[in-house]
C-alpha cells in the first residue's frame, strides 16, 4: 500500500518542490519567454536544489514515518502537559454538583488530593494520545496523497477543503481505535475516587469487571467527538494558513524565515483549536460520563445530560484545546523543519485551470 502511495505522490499537486517553484513565481522551463535562453537552465538548477534541500521524497515511507513521529510528539507531550486541566474538566462533566466551575474544580481537587492528585491519569494520557498522534498525523498525510491523486490536480485544488475533511476523518477513524483503551482507563482513574490511582491498577481491574468491552465501549462516542474535531482541526488549519499568507503576512511564504513560518503555524493552530473545542464538546461530555459508568449506552447518557448538560466545562475545554491545538501544530511543523521534510506551501491554482477560466492566455 505504502509503496503505491509513494509512487502516486510524485505526481501529487501537493508535492512540495513543484509547488514551491510555482509559489516563488518560477514556471515550467518550456514557458520561459523568448530572449532569455538562460532561464530554463536556471529553473532546472533551482528545481534540483529544491529536491536536494529535503531529507526524503514527498510521499516516501520515510516521510510518512517521520510525520507519524511528529504526531507522537505533538499529541503525546501536549495532552500530558494539560492533564490537570483535563482532570478538572472531566470531573465537572461527570459531577457538576461537586465541581461547579474550573476554579472551584481546581480548589476542591487540591484540597482532597493535593498537587499530586492533579497528575492522575498521566500515563494512559501519554500512551493513548501518542498512539493517536501517530495515526492522526501519519495517516492524514497518506490519505491526503491518496485522495488527491483520485481527484486529480485541478479538482484537488477546487475541492481542497473537502479533501482536507475527508483525509482527516479517515485518519481519525483509525486514530480513535488506538486511543480508546487508554482513554477509558484515564477517565476511570480521574473521575472515580478510590477506583485506581495508576494505569497498572486500572487496566487489570477493568478487564476483570467487563472484559475487553471495557476498553472499547467508548470508541463510538470517541468517533463522535474526535472525527468532527479532527476534521475541523485540519481543514480549518489548512485554510487559515492559506488566508494568513494571503491577507495578513506582508510577504510571500517563500520569503519568510523558518521561525516566521512557525509563528504563522501557531496562530493558525490556535484559531483552529477554538472551533475544534466547540464542535466536539457535546460528544466529549458523553464520553466522560460513559467511561465512568458501567452498563450505560451513549444514547442513554446523552438523554440524561440534556442540551445544557453536554455543554458543561466548555470554557475549560476551549482554553485547553485552543492551546493544545496550537502547540500540536507548532511541534509537528517544527519536527518537519528539524528533519528537513517537504513542507508544501498553500496550494495555488494550477496553470491548466487558469487557462480554462480565462485567467491567463
């Protein structure tokens, strides 16, 4: 599968060296105006330099593997860093009478468990979200190439938002299967006092009580929460980056330094994160309650919570997810920079489409 994807990626409209040349205002050698015989050679040299700049080819196995590694770091580290906020958010969702707000939630938790109590669930969080990040970012790049080649260059540009949505939804489907067992254990540890304090205690106990079902009964609500979240996360980010370079950043991306490009990545990530939190919050509330209770179904929990109940803890989640998403994109893009991976600029309209639309002669 991956070898065929690597082969298809060479003709992909998102292929970085080709797009970088277009973005820089350099066209195919055959389109060079007459009277400039040196231009074709210069373009070919620049194209060669663009290819040599990267440590691997766009769409190669190494490219996907390093993208997956970037996902491990971006998701595993950031979710673990915000475990205290996530713990309070989950407790507000499952016991709103006791944990009345974000500040009250921190106060009650510190009073009962001390500072150490705020770190409950860090191990399943780190393992689970590292696995999720591996699949989320790695498979996103795979599906982006696959779907782009199915659509073709022109349709990939015209329907690029739909392409981002489809690729991210496909990737998240597999990412949630990897996340579900650790998410179930994390919620038990964080929201059921006295149940277990560590992953080593929680996992065997859960298996003894409910079997393998205990780890995967929350996968459907996870899909409800994470697939819309990830679709918004990737599509909103991609289009926000495109808009920032077009309307806000005073110079082309090709003239921006790597640190400047990473600042744009962070800003776009935060904007995407706010929308992600809002879209996915109702399902997140259902997941938190479902993993706490035995024998309940997602529909039963949703009916019991009602419209008002599913929005409990939204403010905490916006803060957490906004910061989280911005940092994830920043770390992921930094990994690409460090390993010198192809980082395509925002897509531009193909020349063939411009001709069809009469934009050029």
